[in-house]
C-alpha cells in the first residue's frame, strides 16, 4: 500500500522519514500549543493524530517548504505552525465526523 496515502488517510507521519524541519516543528508546537486559541468544537478536533506535534511536520512542509530548523525553533514560524495546527484540527473533525455523519 502507498505510504503517502496511509499518512494522509490516518493523519500520521510515521510512514515517512523524520527530518530536521519535522523535528523542529514538533518541538516548537510543544512549546506554543498552550497559547493557541482553539476553534469551535463543532468544527475542530484537537485530540486526534493529525494534531500531534510529531505529525504536523509533513503538513508544514507541504504548505511552507523547508525553512531553516533553527528559525522554526527560534519562533520565526509560529504563525505558520498555528495555521497548520488549525488546519490539522479541521481535517481531524472532518475525518472523524463529517465524512461519516455529515
């Protein structure tokens, strides 16, 4: 089975190799997640695989490429990490509820 498909379908990134950008995104999200305002629970789910710090890196790279990991760790990409986190939460809601019961 195609590993990319499994990654997108499950929201997990364990099907692809780790790299410095993915690692930096995960580390930075762990630092800032408490300050991120969560959206309406009727539209966002933050407790699924897609929102785990270790699973956001591939989504971040799809949107923003591969900036220097140190810039990410220094907070230069916090807005973009938050955007990816919110997108992941929206996708998690869709896959958890809307696709089956929407």
